[in-house]
């Protein structure tokens, strides 16, 4: 049983790390695109370009949140107690609400 918990601990770290990589990748991508837009000599529409940057960042944040939720669910299987389940429910609830509003924001920008 201890071996399974150790393996799940490693899986949780890997999944959480992947979520962090997705979020950081999106932030770096958005910052570079924004700086490139500000120092660009071409005549692009800054409003539509900024909207595209924001939508892409939102998509990265949404995917990262979903990955973090998966890591939280896996972590609840390692040591299931009522306290941890309650914490997990509140974390998943907050992240689900954030994901919903991010998804709505991204969909609204696509129209």
C-alpha cells in the first residue's frame, strides 16, 4: 500500500508540474506577443491583436486549471479523510467556477 501511495505522490507531482508548465508557457507566450505587438513597426490593429493574445492566454489558463483539478482529484485518493475531501470539494468548486467564466470569456471573444 505504501508503494502505491509513493507512486501516486509522484504522479500528483508530475500532473501538477504539467499544469504549472502550461500556465507559465501561456504567460510567457502572452508577454512575448504583447511586447512584440507594442514594438512592431507593422500596422496591425492593436485591439484585435490584444484580443487574440488575451484569448490564447485564457485558453492556457483554462487548460492549466483543468490539469490542477485532475491533480487534486488524484491527491484525494492518496489519503482520503473527510477534512481533505472537504478541502478538495471547495478547491474544485472554486476552480470549476473560474474555468466556467474563463471558458465563457474565451467563447465570447471568438464570436
